């Protein structure tokens, strides 16, 4: 696509042969489609990165949730062995692991929600704007 300085005026376009107009339309459409595809690729890459980070945080949440369960198991063992000091230490570790798991789960959930739905929303909006622009251009050209 040319720069605005290289663009023909409406008067020049009205006098141009149909073949030249179709050639320009084809070139402009091809360039527009290439740009829209590039925009979609960029947008989907960003969404995939966000989704991956969220999935990683959910994995961390699962790991720390497992540690919380191990801590709870330690508490049960300590209670059965009647060791109050061991029980208190195990309870503190368990609370810390569960808190870490909760924070990681909330962060992961938020990241995944940002990445979904996995569609190139900006590209869709841009294509809609392009279609509207083309409609207004075609109706003004027929006047």
C-alpha cells in the first residue's frame, strides 16, 4: 500500500480504467489481509504466553496444595504421638503451604481468564472496522 502522498485523488480514480481500479483493489486487499493475519498471529502469541503463565501458576498451586496435605498428615501424626511442639510446627508449615497454594491458584486463574477465549479479539475488531470502512467507501463512490 502506498503512502497518502502516493494515493490518487477521487477525480483520478474516477477517470481510471476498470482494470487499473481492480488491480489497485486487489493489491490493497492482499496487503490488508496480510496485515490482519500478522495482527492475529501477534495477538494469539501474547494470549498463549499469558495462558502458559497461568497454567504454570496452577501447577505451583497443585504442588503447594500437595505440600499442605503432607503438612496435614504431619499434624495428624504429631497429634497421635502427643508431641505438642511437633504439632504446632507442623500446623505452621501447613498454613504457610496452603496460603501459598491459594495465592498461586488465584493468580493462575486470573491469568487464564485474561487469555480466554483464545480468539484474536483485536484482529476481529480491526476486520469489522475494515469492512465498515469499505462499506462507506463503496456507498460514497457510487454517488
